[in-house]
C-alpha cells in the first residue's frame, strides 16, 4: 500500500487486480504465467497490443505502457527474463498493466524511485500501479498461509522486497479483521523497555514482546 493511500482506494485496486485473476482463470495459481497473460491481452482488452523492442530502442525503460495506443512495449531482455520467471520482470509487467487497468493516461513506465517523478500525480499513479502489481502477484487469499516473507518470495516468484511489503500488508489486513493493533517495531520496543528499566511508568503493555 502506498503512503497516504485511502483505504477505499486500496480496496478498489485490490478488487481490480483480483478481477484480472478471475478473467485469466488464475485465482488458485500462486505464480501465474505472465507470458501467457500477455498473449491473452488482445482478447481481454479489445485492441490491446504487446510489442517487443530491442534493448537499444529502450535504453532507459524496462517496459512502457502507452494507454492512448493501447500498447505495452517491452524491452527484449526483459521479455526473455519474463520467460525465465524473473521476479523483477514479473513485477514490471504487472506494474505496467496496472497503469492501463487503473485508467492512467499517457506513456508511463517505472523509474528507480518515487523521487524520480516530477509531479504529485505521477507519484500517485506509480504508487497505485505498484499496489496493483502487489495485489495481482500476491493476493491476500492465496498468501495468508505463508508464515514468512521468504515463503511468499519463493511461492509467488517475487523479489524479497515485494514479499516483505506483501507480508506487512497481509498482516495488516488480518489485524484489521481481528480488531488488533499493529505490533510495535523492534526499535520502539527496545526504547520503551529501556525507559521502563529506568523506572518510567508505561501505558503500553510490553508483555507480548518478552
């Protein structure tokens, strides 16, 4: 989930990601074949095209979605990585599809960090596309049984970072359903324990962190 994203907006993105899973009949598949998904795009979305370009033709982007032309352009080396199930390539493709499905307009592509985007609108759209990719690749319902981020990483063919973000999101969802507060970060727990050891009276119950 991106910073400051409204909960209802996140739910809407998760719904659209799951809808794509339903349309591609992959609701029970942990790591769907994204090459097959790309081949199915013209059927799913009328007029949608996928084109591979030589790396020299896309020196600075791994993939680009042109929503006006209804075309996803993929660097050849990224497509080859996708064939191998490379986690970064999988997230890149899911991210670009997110732009299209979420109704973003223009020529869009991932950059190195949120600071690379010039406007607040660009940052918001990139965060939304990241959120879509996360929910599409790692749906809550399929990943709730995973006990660690490493388990998510291996089962869903995603990067360690994507797995960690998804694990926190899934835990947040479970806490919300059970009405439980978020667990304190280790550095905060250590700070409070040190304060308690110095005689400070705490309102926070630290017994579950022993």
